[in-house]
């Protein structure tokens, strides 16, 4: 699949959100923080804890991108 200019640009610019999307982002952030606190409490400081926290950051980041990025192709 070849990406066109607009699709590429859409991946690298900041997307502002408001309304319901802002509420969604806030909820995801709050739950990610809650889960990160649980991980740091339950999992001993280790490589595994670090990886779990990194993956959680990735989950939050990709979730936020999925909410905030406008869809270029409605078929997505």
C-alpha cells in the first residue's frame, strides 16, 4: 500500500482535539496513569517492569493517535 502526500503529512502533524475526543483522551490518560501506578506497585523494579511501562506508554500513544488523527480515507 502506497501512502499519498496527505496520508504521510497526517502522520506527522499535531492534531488538536475538542469536545468528546478531548474527554476520550483524558480518560485514556487517567487509566494509563492508574495502570502504571499498579505496575510500579506490584512488579518489582526490573527490566520487565520497565518494558511493561514502555508498552503502556505505547498503548496510550497509539490510542491517542487513533482518536486525534482525522481519517484521510473513510475506508479505514
